[in-house]
C-alpha cells in the first residue's frame, strides 16, 4: 500500500510549501498556473511573500522562454552594467534585471488567492506534514521546506554579508546603469564593494557588501559606510524608503552526500538545498529552473520531489566544482584586504567569458584563461587553497 496515495492516506493538500521566499513563490506560481487542479498551500511567516529582498540576474543566466515567464515580476531592467576597481573601470553590455520582493508579491499573491496563508508560524516540518505554532497540523502528499539556509558540518563556507538602503535623493543621481561592484572603497578586512541599482532618476538602492570569513557582521558599520559613500558621491538623501540586510553563503568545499543525507528525505529548496551560485550567491536562475521542473513532474509525492530536487542539486554541485576552487583562492590565499585584486583581474577578461561565468557555464578555455597569467594572489598560498577539497581540511587549517 502506498501511504502517500489519496485513497489510503488522509491528506489536506497535494503540496504544501513551507516558507514564501523566492524559490517557493516561483514553484507555487508555476504549479498554480500549469496545474490548477492541484490542492496547494503556501505558508509564510511574514505579511507578504518574498520578505524584504531584491533578487538580480543577468539575461544570459536564463533562456528566452524563462525570461518571458518571469518578466511580469521584474522591477527594472538595464541593457548594461558597470564595475569599478582601484585600477579598472568598465561598462559591460548585456541585460541585467532586478526583482524586488514587493513586485514579486504584487504578481504572485493574487495568482495564489486562498492558497496563500501569511502571518503563520511553523513549528515543525516533515516530508508530509506541517505543525504550526498554534498546534494545528496540516498534511499533504508532499511538503517543500524553503525556510532559508541551514547549518551543516558538511560545508565549509565564506559569507557575503550585506546591508542595502533604497534611497530617494534630493536630485538626480546621474547613474545610467547599475554598478554591480564599486570596489574602489576601503576594504575593511575583506573584499568590500558597493552595489548600486538605479530604480528611477532620484531613486537608488545602495548596498554595502563584504566577502568575509564569518557570518557575524555589524549593521551600524555598514550603515555608516553607506552614509559616507552617498556623501562622497555628493548625493543628499530625502527619504530612506526601505532597508534590507542578509548574509549569503559562499561555498569553499563540501560533502554533497553528507549535506543531503541530513535532510532525511525532506524536499527542500533555495539556500536550504544549496541551490545558488557558489561565488555570487545569486539564486534566481536555480529557482526558475527548479520551478519548471517541479511543475512538469507527473506526480508530486514527497519521495519523488526529494529525488528530483536532489538530482538537480547534484548536477549543479558537479558543475560548480571549478567555482568552489576559485572561492578557496579568493578566501584562503593572500591578504583579505587584497581580495579585490582577484575580482579586478576577472573583470579585465573578455565580456563573453564573464557572462558565461555568471551563468555557471564556463568553457574549458574560460577555465584555462582564468587560471593562467600573473596570479593576483601569492602562488604557494593559491596552490595550498586549491588542494583543500574537504571542509575538514579547511577548518583544521584555520
């Protein structure tokens, strides 16, 4: 007897999505659109889907069909972007877009209707049930856990910590494109850059970002950094519209099977499943591809979902081996205040290579190009970083 069949196992829903972040929101939206006969439920702790975040991506990260189906969510799109380093300033052609959580909610929430419950606190999740904080238990053929990153001894991580403020200025800022890295700023003990998204003539998101060894950080210092940067630009702030903050994992090494065995069959997505670009932390392309895959599955039992998500994560993990090696060079070789040299050298390479890197599809020639030439970090330290392929090796060396 199949305990997960509707005939023999009392369930309230076909699919419950625990957490209303990016990955679960896209899955719910896609499944609701393509398979409206399914009984789904999205549970979100906050007042709306998406929380208080901004997700960005390059057009080259997605195929044309994927760009079309997420187009209603896009807050703003630009045809190019800029990078700035102490010895390099460059404009790169290529579509770049951002999705703000509020715009995600404005589109997806009406599509979900009564299948969305907000302000709900989750106490426990299993592959086929969710227990709420008020004691109510909901059962489904499958539950997808999308409640954010989980700790694991099977990953060695660096972190991208950030604090961003969306500002309304007294006058036009003068930006014609996003500045996805301005690393001309003081480094403060790690790779630091300022990220700028111009959402309107006098409206801009200013984000202070640090690649650092620990997830611990100081919000007040980052706020002071933003204030100093804005003043140096000659901008005067009329209003701060909102503030977002976070810490994204940057994977240096890991044991994929150990990481996934810890889930004990629990379908999981997003950061919780390790589905993100290992160097940039971008998760939207992975979320888009996974939403499409799940919507196409002929049946949505917990074992089927777990196997499908793990298979996609395994493929991504294998494809990202080269990126993890580069991350180790960035974090483990050379002085933290000189990590910007690695990124400056990278952004001096041909634009098509940079686009393939962001999309997670570097060619063999790209990899050779990235590793040849004068290294931006000490050679022996780089070699030592490259050979560390297991979390234990990295932790014992710290």
